[in-house]
């Protein structure tokens, strides 16, 4: 544990005040003295200071101007304003500008120590948050995204070009290809990196709750709305919102997303006035939105507004050059996360990992590596530590089934998706002849048409 005392910067143009405070604080803190706002800013830029005691009235750069200069520092230390009784109003105004607190002259020593201790604790939290933010930023830097293949290099090149901008981005690709990782890279390599990143999976929230989750609601807007709730767009103000699986969103909510993109405003559920937000939108989908537009389940105007910059994430089977690096990356990551000894794969196990097609993409690979590490008993991970379907080169359990069992998708949605796939495949096999498609599915044309209408499947009827 560090025994280093917190540094307290005392800024006052009166020598007597500076010396008095230095004597009061020197036993518990490391006082640093400045006679002007200019000197104070120079000291702050040169090294770490936990708390600033700042006089309100000073010649030249006064306390409020100095406070404004401190506020732009990253991270800015807490500032306690020092004020005479006649300037208390100015100190209160300073708090509105971001000062931590104020204390009046002559000082009550116990109160002074109490205020400084509170400010030191606040500074410690600020430094911790900054350290965590830096760590997250490093994790999602371009250098830490595994992708040496030509296809991934193209992806990273585009990400690098659009990250600094507010441009809306649409990420496409199969489930598990790393769309959320790319969304985070876009955010943490942008000027919005220190502002919120809100991640929302549209398929995980029921339709009747999604609008309230996105835009919030006013008290009394519906039966259970006992108080006002801010939506995720408000939480993402000045930052980024990542709308994953946007293809699952109903058309009515899509219209409200379009309004935010075009006007930067929305209305809370049950509200009567527009709320203004500054939010960058990144959307992702593993569905074919062109097909959704043809079927009327996805608005074309929203598609074209989202599709300003489209980035397609290739499936893992199309980037075999990245497999070895990804296995090595996940081994190091899981060893660190699980706090277990590092061990290699045997050559036979590695060969099976390299030969497997990875229908679940990067997410599936990560899970298989973790499973092998956890279950392996020896110094080397062997074929026995891999799932049988990987060893046999077979497909794993259906990803929709896995999503339901993990609680990521509702059973009714999974059943609908399964029926949609079956019906579309049967129609394609029958060249859109509904009578023939019904025979393939072992049902009647009337029941098939009912299910098509229910699931929003549009097809030209070629039945004779």
C-alpha cells in the first residue's frame, strides 16, 4: 500500500493565507503553493495533484477563470473555493461551474480537513475511473483486435477512417463475428471515448417494452409507470448507442429511430415535448435487411439512413489466416481472466481446431478455448478436452437453441424464426408454389398461408 501523501495545491495571492494553510495541512498532506492562477495551471499540467484550494478573488486571472482552466484538464482534480463572507455568492456560482465545494475565511480547521478528505476520496475515484477507461480504450484499440487476414485488414482500415467522425455505421455479419467488438472500437477510438457507450440488444427486449427502453417514459404513461424513466438515448447523450440486432425491431419503433437520426429528437412514451440528444448511432444485424425491406418488416428509409457506412464482418471460415492468432489471443485472455496456469494445445487438438468450420464464428472459438482450459486435467490440452462435435467436424447444437437456453432469446421468437426458415426454404424449393411448399412441409395450403401472413412472409403465389 502506498504511503505517499495526497498533494494539495493552495492557490492564493496572499502569502499569509498560503503559509497558514501550508502549516495546517503539512502533517497530513503534501502542500504545493501557487500565488496566481497562471502558476496553478502550470503546476497542474506538470504533475498529479489530488485537490485544489482556490481563492475566489485574485488579481489577473481570478478564481473563476482559473477554475475554467482547471476544468479542461484530464482528469480535472476537485476544486474547493476559498472565499470571504462577502464573496459566498461567487463561490456558489463557481460550484455551478464545476467546483467541488467552498469554504469561508477564516477557516474552521476541522471543517477544512473534512472537506479536503471528501475531495481526496473523490479524486481517488476519478483516477480509478480514468485508469479503467484507459484500460478499456487499450483493449479496443486497433492493435488489440486480432485480424491479420486481408478481409479483416479492410475492416480495420474502414473503422480507422470513420471512428473519429459522428457518421452512422451499420455492421453486418453472422452471429459471433465480432460486431460488438468493432462497435466498441469505433467508440473508444473516437472523440466521444470519454462519454457513455450504451449497448442495447433489440432482440432481447419484448416489442411492447422496447420503445420505453430506448426513449424512456413519463410517470403514468402506462400501468406500471410509477415514475419518470430516462431512456437509453438520453443515457448515451454526447456518446454512442450501439443497437445490436436492429433487424428484430418492429416498424413503429423503427420510425422513432429514424426521427432521432434525422432530427436528433424524440418524445418519451406518454410525453408531450421533444427531447434533444447528441448521440452517435452504430447499428448491427445478422439478418438480410434487403429481404426485410422486400417483406415490409424493415423500413427502407431507416435502412438508407443507417447505411451511411456499411462494414461487413466476414465469418471465421473465410479468414483462416486469423485462426492461430485468435486461439493464442483467447488462451492468454482466459488464463488471465480465470487465474489458471497457461497450457498449450496438443498438435492433434490444434489440427482439429484449425480444420473445424466454426459456424458460431469467433464467439464459438472463444467458448471452446475456455471450455478446454477449464476441463483439461493435464499439462497439455488434448482432443479429449474438445467438444465431440469439434473433434468429429460436425455442427454444434443450433445457435437459436443455444440462445434460448442461455436466456438471450424468447422461446416464441425462436419458434417463429424456425418456422420462417422452414417456410422460406420450402417455398424456394417449390419455386414459390404454395401448394407444393405445403406438401413438402406436410401441411395444407390454407395453414401455410395463415402462417405466412402471421410471420410476415411475402411470396408470389405460383400455385396452379
